[in-house]
C-alpha cells in the first residue's frame, strides 16, 4: 500500500495544497498507524501537514482511524475523565498529576495518558512514579475514585511511533494534536483538551464540534491539561459538540500567587503534590475551579448523544 497519492494532494505548499475528505484522511492515517508505508512517506506526510495544517474533517478522519485501532478502556458505566499529558514541565512544575488525584479524591475515574515528546521536560509519568504510582503496562477498567497513568504505546504502539518522528525531524505532526482530542474509552468520557497557541484553540474547538465530543477545553500550563496555578484561564465545555462557556478568563494576576516549587523535578513536584493533598498547602484557586467544573460536567445526566463515542466513522 502507499500514501503517495495523498501526499501529492496535501504536499503542494501552503497555497496549493488540497485538503482530504474525512474518508481519505481515515485511510491515510490508518496506513501510517499500521506501519504499512515507508519512513520516507511518513516524513513526507508529517512535513506536508505541518505546512498545510489540518482541517477539522482531516482531524476527524485521523481520529476515526485511531479509534478503530486503540486498546480502549472497558466501559465502567461512568464518565471517565481523560487527561492527555504530552508536553511536560519546562519552566513550571507539571501539575497534571495533582489535577488527576484531586478529581479521583472526589470519586471520579481518571485516566491520564501520554509519553515524553521532549527529553528536556519533566513528564507526568515521572511525577506519578515519584508519587509511588507507576504507569500501567496494560489497559484495564477504572472504577470510581481510581486514577491511572497509561503510556501511549500501551494504547496504540503506532501512535507512539508517529509521535517519536518529532525527535528526528524536530517538528510536530498531526499526532501531537490528535492525542489531545481522542477518546480512549469504550464508554462515556470527558476529554480535557488543552492548547498553547490561539490557532489551536480554534482548530481543537472546530474538531470537538464536528465529532460531537464531550470535552472541556482550556489554555493549559505549558500545553498540559491543568489550569495555570497563577491565573484562571477561560474554560469551555463541549456537550455533544455544542460549546458552552464555563469560566471566563481572569483579567490580570491572582491577588496572592501560590507558593509553587522552584525546583520542577519529578521528586520536588511530587513532594508539593503530597503537601497539597495532605492539606498542608492550599489547592491553587484556578485548579480548584477546574476541578469543580470537571466534576459538574461528569455528573451531568447522560443523553443518547453523550453515550456515543467522541470520534466515530460517520461522516
């Protein structure tokens, strides 16, 4: 098999490239995930899409191909909170594990999935390990109050391989956006999507709307799905793809900044998280607000539409 005819369409440059249909995107991405194409073709695909950018239809097709191949968590008759963690810490401690554990403490089932995409950043996986919560080596059910970190390669090895292309070419590719949108659960899930640049806020919102997602979207901390502890970001909910403003962005900074550790290592971050969970330090106000919004979304009654997976092969 080959994806050369697709590369010919998407690789004509910024102004000449043609977008693929959802069905074409599904076929192309499926071949990439299956390892059915050459490394040269994968490189061509990644660079072409980096220049052209993904349309919502293309991203929906990529999600369809991914969902058909994912090792998904069994239906637990709950709404599982899904936290994609791929950016890690660069300047601030990565507090995605804190968000996950606060939610689990309130009775939510929480799945954190991810992989290190840059060697110089501290990952959520490293922080969970420092907390005595090593990553799972297999996909399993999550009950109320349970939290687990599952590496990307456990969910889908082909997706991990595509993410690793960044280490070779130095540029992101569609997989880096896709992992923040996908639903790795058989049952209901609330996907907590995050972005760093305004253009991704638009593209992610458009894709959530197109696929009828059940999601929360915010500008996260350095690309992680946790609110910036120093300032409350805007938060939007997507209910069957329909957008609802939950929280307007805070103007200015907090009156009192939280006492975050200056050492962003996994061990120092884990110690800070333990102190917050034990009540020795307060939960940063923006994260407390995010927890409250997520819990309200999780507790909303299910409808026929929200029981539907967030990405399905229906154009």
